[in-house]
């Protein structure tokens, strides 16, 4: 089916002014389809032709201005509307629509834990046509009236307050008063669990009246919305377990499937506290009040993304409701997603992009505000360390691939919705947020927020472009924001800043300097201006040598302590190096660039500073500075400037002393999944896993007193992922605990069983037993993952067929099977499947659409197969097989990463063989 092009959208927007949608959905028509009736009122500016978007299972009836149109006119999900006259029109479309299992359109899920069914919509980016007929583009906003007929016992949620209206007729044709639904909201600030469906009768009441027939279904009606873009209309229905409260005069609600109700109840106070704090902070900094009549947060099953910013009804993946123990960093991540999505209520929902080239206006802003607001308004004060350690690298990696694009691409570079969908990536999120953070540092928060508020005031309930946004910032600031945008938002790639440090010495024949001094030159490779912080450090020799100094158990590090000597800011021009600067005193042992991580750039240290950093990394006092150094080491591995073994030695030396959870989790993840599994030659992998296991054992020893349960949990997970001794793992499984704790909750048990399965020490009977103990959706995914990981030819073939040949499995089960299938320990068994991968992925992606295509190109890719033959097969596929855009983008990225690793391996091998000097041999 053709994607909507930008030119088509512009033509349609010039012709139409859309006023109002009436959407009526019937969710009682069985497991496969639902009813959808849409009435659209619109005005044509002139006589002309256009089309509406709808993707039905069956198009029952179409009326334009009361006259029937032939449903057979529908082609490629476009309903032609020809011969429109200037003036008012009404389009009515009646259709049966398909439920999906891919997280697109109207997703339907039946919980294996209790048999209950839930549905929810995901209309982004062009999937609202799978739910209702629409003029589906972001700049044709309209008011919405939504009604939903749902099975009795269900609760329906939508963008506005939604309540039961009239019950639908019973099976006998009777009509009875509306069911009571859920209780009224609890008093403000006191979250109250609400039962799903209709309340049960009070068993103490007497006597019971004669039985009254209950309705087979109930009709729900949402309050009218303000103007919305079509992709933001949302409905979620099912027997939700709900917790409701009020805040600032608005109803707030949390909703989750019934089987997760106890876990929501446990976390509801924390989630609502974060929600209120973010809400209040946004009202402090935004002059425009929250623009909708309620704020519901629904944690829905099998969701493809972290969350979706539907106005008044944010949908989250229900993994954010934790069934098992999590680290505080993971709780912080959930809080950041809450803050991110709430920021969208203003930037994205109140003011919406005009076309998809400006998606960064939505995502970069929400990403920046999510981290910043969490820091300002909640107990989470180190969110930017988490950003540096685990999120910013997403942007750096994406920006060094051939598929990179500007944060704000030119409109003609996003010619249609298919290309737009590809730009929801590390550029639009991580790099864009980094650019905004730097812009705030330049403008100052006061001017930045003044510009934001001007933007909201000028475009409320409308659409806007990058030019509009920059104009508002320029009105509030004297900075050249348009020039900044040209350099930062319209360009691609990552600059590199390199510190060149020399000691001031006397010229020939001249007297030696009276006082010691040193010179710093910042070498710049790239095209952007930078304002970068320079920090210098000395060894804390007094503290290290003073036996009377109080002990610091968190800083017994191999390189001793470091203390800050100086901090200053340097401006680097766009097209050259920064002027050299002479500074007093002896040269510092460590000169670090961008230690506060406010800039977006790769950095390189001078050789002495790098040696100091490698020796004393965990002695740096600020966690965000340590994250910057770890990211530098990561960049150097990827660029072939640091041998993988050098990175692992740094991990072995410093991670046992690290106190920041985000750093521990980020470094362990890179060390395992990139260094051990990909960068190292396969014969070196066992030694790497043994080293990572030793690091995790050290962390377990350090946390044996129970004082840091999050760090201990991260260490336990690391042991379970890296251990190669099946006997030890089996003993832990039998005992039900890691020695000294933590106990094996469902997440840890499935993780341990997966490792045993990969090692060939657990079989189908073990998986069946685990599934019987945990029969819900997460257990089902865990079992699918483990079965795909079995080192057995028959099991692999079964998993392969489910992954690439079946169209029955949901998005989350496809993902679980893909995660289990490819295992570096099973290289020989998987060799034939590597050769089969590309044609199978192309065919599967073409059948199942963008969401599954993304999984097949990400989790489904044989990332362990780092060799020239895999690279050749992939490039041949791109030349010959014409994969759909979502898969092509993933394959482009995978192949570029593969080629980068092969280049890095070759460079490290050359340096090692040739005994050349520099970072690679010195640290490798």
C-alpha cells in the first residue's frame, strides 16, 4: 500500500478544513474484528478531489453528504472522494476492522494468566486508519466524540473522561439501567484501588432482589476533546485493575490488566507521586495550563514502545509495572518515561508538528524535559548520569552510521510516512535532547522557557514547524538561535575534540619560566561550534599518604584518589581549533574535556591524561564525569583505538569500586554484548566471560551487608548472564537464591534458566516446569525464549519456523523467540541459519509489517556472526532483495556496525603485531 507523501498531505491540507469526528466502535463482534463507524464533518476550500484513509477487513457502507458511495472504490486503503464542491461536507464510513497482534492499530491480547481480554489502540504514525476512517495527517486536527460498545464488566478509557452511557441490549433484547461501573474518584491525593468492571453486591445486604438480566455489553461515551491530530486518538478497554485519585482538580488514573493488579497496588503511591510532581513542575515553568480534562496512564500488554503520548490517556508497556525486584536506576527510568510523556501533553499534543520532518520537536523536547524535570522535581537527582551512561550512546552510535540524518531534516528529505517512521531513532531522541541541553546552557533557562511559552501561546491546539520554534526562541533571546540551528540541527555526524597538552619550556637561549606553566590546545575535527567544560585533576597525594585520613570504603581504587584542580569553559569555533591557552602551575595529571557532559562530541585525551584516567577512573569524584570517561573508552573500542582487552582490564580494575548503578549496568552491558560477544575473536570469549563473572562476584562481596540492594541485584544478574559452570547455576536454581541473596524471583529465575538452556544444561521439562509456576504473559515469553535457545537441531528449526514463517505469534512472542535463538555459544549449530537469515527476514517483514520488520532486523539479526561472509550476505540482500523500509534501515545499521567491528579488529591486530605506540597498543 502506498505511504502518504508530503506533497499529498500538503495538497489535502490546502483543500480541507476538518472540524469534527464522531467515532463509534463496537468491541463485541468476536475475537477477529470490531465494528467502526466514523462520521467526519469537514469543509472544502474549493471544488476538488481528495481521499480518506481506512484499512478495513470489510467496508460495509460509505455515504458522502447522505449519498451512497460504492465501497468497491476503496484502493490501497484510500477511499476516493471526487467532485467535492466548495463548502461543508459529511462523510460516514461503516466498516469491520481487524484486531492485530503486532501492537499496531487495535491490538488484542488475552492474558494467559486468567483468560481476560484487553484491547488498546496505537494510531501512530499512520495506523489510525486501522481503527477508524480519517484524513490521517498531523496538520488536519479536529474535535473528537468517541463512543465504544464493550462487553459488560469492561472499563473503557479514552482521551477524555469516559463513562458508561446506555447499556446495549441484552441477548433477549431488553434494556436496563447503566451498570455502576467503577466507584467515584477517591479524595484528592489518596490513591484508591478500584475493582475491575461492575462492583459486586454487598454480601451483607438482605434480602437480595429477584435477579435482573445483566447486559451483554455496555455503551461508553467520552467527553468531547479539544482539537487533536488523528494519530493521537486513543481507546483502551478491558477489565482493568485501576487506581484513581484527583490532583489539581483533575481525575488521575492508573490502569493495568487484572493479573498485574497487586504489583500496581504496590507501586501506585510512587507512580502517582512522580506524576503529581512532574505535573506541578510543568505548571511552574509552562504558562499554558494542562490542556485536557483528565490524565490516565494505562500500562498495556505487548506494547511496542516505551510509551505513547495520547492526550489524556498515555499508554505504557506494562513491563513498567514491576513483577520482580528492580534497581533504583530502573525505577528512575520508569519515572523518566512518565515525565517524558507528560511533557508531550504540551509539546506534541497541544502544539503538534505540521509534518513528520519535525518529529524532533516532539521527541527531543520531551526527552530533554523528562530528564531535567525528574532532576528538578523528584528524588532522582542523578538522571543525567543515567542519560550519559545508558542513553546518549544511542545517539552517538546512530550519528556515525550511513543512515544518520539531521536532527531536523529538510522537509523534502522526509517525503512520506514510511521514511518518517525510520527517523524515530537515536538522532531524534538522544542527539536532539543533547542539542537542546546545550542550547539551554547557551541561552540560560529563563530565556529558553520564555521562548517555549511564546511558542505554546502562538500555536496552541495548532501545528508548528522548526521555523516557528526558532522564531519564538529568537524573540526571547539575543543569541543567534537560527545560526545555532543551522550548525546543530541541520547537519549530521559527531565532532571530535582532542586535548593537546604541553609543558612550557624555555626557548633556545632564553631564560626558563619563573613559574611552571602548561599549554592546552583543543583540536577540533568537525563543523559545529562548541562550548566545552575543561576540568583538571591532581592526585590526592596528601589523602593517599595520610594514615590519619578517615577511610573511604567506596574509593579503594587502584589509581588512588583524584581531586579537582580547576574547571573552566572553552569556546571552540565551528571550523577550527580553539586558541591555545597557557595556564599556571605544573601540568595536571588529568585534563578532561566535557566532564559535565553538556556538549555532544567525542573526546580524546592526551596520552598522559588517558593513562591517568585508566589508572584512576573509579577515583573521579563525580559520577557523570566517570560516565564520560567510560563513554570515551567505549568510543575508542568502536574506532579501533583501544583494544577490547584494554577495555575489559579497565572493567576488572574499576567496576568493583563503582557506586553508580547506571554506570555499572551500562558498562557491564557493553562489556558482555559488544566486547565479549562481538569485538573479541570467539576463542577469547570464555576468558572475557570469566573476567566479567569475577567483577560481578566482587560486587556481590562488596554488597554482602545488604546496604545496596540495587547494586547487588545488578551483580547477581551479571553472574547469571556470564557464568559458564552449569553446576553452580543448577545449585542456585535448586536453592531458589543467589548465595547470600537475592532470592530468585520470576525475572531472575527465567534469566538463570535461559543461561542453563544455552549451556545445554536444561531441557524442555525444565522449561515446562517453570512455565507451570509462572503461567502468565511474561512466563509465556520466558518459555518461548528458552525453547528457542535450546542447543538442539529440532528445537532450532521449530523456533526458526515460528520466527520467520508463522504469522500467528504476537509481536512480543516474536521478540522473545528472536532473543533466544541466536547464541554465541551455539555458533556451529547456527551457521546454516546465518546463511538463511536475509531472505527469510525480507519475506517475513513484507508479510507482517513495520513492527515485526523492526524486530526481525534488531533482535532477530545474527549479531554474533562477526565475519566477512555475514557482511557479504547482508550487502547482497540490500542490493538484490528490496527489503521493506523498516527492515532495510535495521539491516543498513547492522551491517555498518558489523563492518566497524571488523575494521576495529583489523586495526587492533595491526597495532598489536607491529608493536606501534599509541592508545591501541598501550591500553590493549
